[in-house]
């Protein structure tokens, strides 16, 4: 059985268009401490690429990202 | 660091300024004729919002070589949050002083000195990162496009409809934004136009341009240019993004020796051309309500697309109206230049959008068509803030509604 990921903060980014999901995550990551996790859902399918690319740029970690119908569900951990 | 701490910026910064920037810096005669043209000043007439004042702040920093934290911070704030780079003021200046250009140069200095808003730099770097290692993102991208292709098949009722990716020998490389709304309507349009096209792996927007950093801007464009060359396309067609069109059509070719070996058009030009040739089946009854078009600064004033959107909309909607002023005299919506990506400036952005909100209200139209995603986010927010009671749609989406009505009756 897959291990459950525990989130410290949950964000609903549904209905937001690019670049707003990245903007919101970038802001939210500053409000959690290193090691904590943000869980989010979005409807803009562009986040499937934008969030991993943003994490790569900023040195954070996408623990999991997947499409569930029209929703993209993902977890990001603050690494620095 | 104290406010007086000097920040290290290249000593010869002023000498390195491009000629058009240097001329704009030296030409202003302080006549004040540009004052009323700015949407910031129109909604809040204070001296900080006079275009020439903004330029003067930048000019003073360069002249005095005052690179203190305090001065550069203030300049950055003005360049990023008090100017949307709309260039309406340029049209009223008798000497053609380009304050938008100066503010973009000031943004570049802010980036070089570390005083620019972090999120805007991050957005530029995120786009560069996507181009550095395509393989990491390829599978995700293709999986996403497959899902969108399914929607295109459902909407057209054609199980053969496709969203081609990486197609060598395609005539068109279509560069969209990342959302489904930017990919599905053009896919349906190209399907019915029987176009030989392929979708770019990259998104059109370019935060490198918006932060005035030519190096980053060029790297973001380079990804698309390399893809276009690899696939051997005849043209790049840019989706509904104002600054991306302006960049790819007018600015970026100058950054590459010999320009581009392909042409660049906006999807609006493609639709206007198809309509003029009678190649699109259209039923206007799909769009029965009064419609107005918002002239995005980077498409109209700065991009030159004055009549094309009107050719398209008059063919696709029943009741087309104009806002006043319009075309190259149109007011900026207040959301340009990247300001939408900085939540701290939301209230300033709403205030600066007041002239646009008033323009919209005066027409009595129920639908505003916006062909730039940046403006679309802003006008959505203005709709809520000023209780305009309008619906907002894209131009390709509007045409596709008329096509589907003509072809399928729905
Ligand atoms: S470019 Fe636009 S926002 Fe900037 S000063 Fe001129 S009119 Fe105002
Ligand atoms: S109109 Fe031109 S010359 Fe006059 S103050 Fe404005 S920028 Fe300067």
C-alpha cells in the first residue's frame, strides 16, 4: 500500500490560470518551515509541468503530482 | 544592510545602455503632455503617477550613480508596480519619449541589483528550466496533451481529431500558454481549417522580457526557435498572449543574427486570414449577446493588430460594439507587465484598472473578448471588484463556438 503523505498546509488552486498556481505556491512555501509539506489541487493542467519546473528552479521537492480527471493533485516539500 | 548601503551594479551601466534607451533618457523636456495618458494617473491623479516622473527617478539614479539599497528599491517599486509598460504615454509625447522602454530598462537594473520582485525572476527561471532538460517533463506533457486531445474529440465529435506534437514537416508551430483554454480551442480551429500544424512543447509567455532581462528573455525564446528549426516549420503562430506575440514577432528576431528563418503570426491574424478567404464555417447565432473587444496593449498599440480582431469578431458574433477609446488609444487594463503575479500589488492593480472598468461599463456589453491571458486575469478581477456583471471569453474560443454551431448545430 502506498505510504500516505502528510500535508501541513492545503491549498485550493482550482480555477486559477497560469501563472497564478506557481505564484500561490511560491508565496505559501515561505509560510511553512523547511521540511514541511504543502498539498494542493489545481485545474490548470499546465501545473503538471510548471510546478516541477518551479521546484527545480527554487530547490524544493515535488513529492507527488498526478492528474485525477480534470484535477491535478500535488505535494511540495520545502527544502530550503 | 542599511538603506544607504551601496549595491554593486556594473560601473559602466549607463554607457552600456542601448541607443534607443539612451535617447529616451536624454530627450524629455518636462512639458507634462504625457500626464493624462496614463491609466494610473487617470484613476489617481498624483504626481507619482506622471509618466515623466517615473522616468526622472531612473534618470537621477543613473546620473548620480546612486546605487543605494534605498534608491534602487524605490526605483524597482516604481518600475514594477507603477507602470505596466503599456506605452500609451508614448503616443502623446511630442518627442516620442518611450517611458515604457525606460521602465523596462529600470527593471533590468533592478534584476541586476537584486531588488526586483523575486517571483517574477522565479517565473522566468522556471521557463528556462523547462527548456534545459526537456526529457524530465516530456512524459508529463504528452500525458496531458493526450487528455486534452480526448476533449477535442468529444467537442468535434471526430474520433480522428488530434493535437499533434513534435511533428516534423508541419507548416505551423503553435505556441500556446499552459492552460487547457489556450490549447483546446486552437486545436479545434486548426482541425476545421485542415491546417498542417504541431503544438510546441513550450509555453509562449516570457517573464524574461517583463523583467527587462534580455539574457533570460533570449534563453526563453531560444527554446522555441530551436524547436521550430528542428521541425522545419514555415511559421510560428502565437496563442492568446500579448507580450509573447510582441516579443516573438517584433523584438526577438533582432536578438538573433539574420533574424528568424520562419515568419511569426498571432492566432488572431491566422483567423482573420481564414475568414477573409472564406475557409471557416461560422454561425454567428452561437454568440448572440453584445460583445466588445479589449485591445491588449501588446497586441494592438505595441503589436500592430488593430483591425484583425475586428475582422474576426464581426464574422463570429451577432452584435459587435467598440469601447471608447479603442485600438492603439485603448487604456491598459492595469494588469500588464507582470503585475498580476505579485499579490502584494493587488489593490494598486485594481485602482489602476478603473479606467478600463469604466470603459467596459459604458458600452453596456455583456461579453468582453480578451485575446491576452494576462489581461484576462485582470479583467476577471475587475469584473468582481467593480461588479461589472460581464462574461469574459477568449477570441479563439468565440470563433470555435461559431464553428461548432455551423458544423454541428451546437
Ligand atoms: S507605459 Fe503606460 S503605465 Fe507606464 S507610464 Fe506610460 S502610460 Fe503609464
Ligand atoms: S510628453 Fe514627453 S517630453 Fe513631455 S514630459 Fe512627457 S515624456 Fe517628457
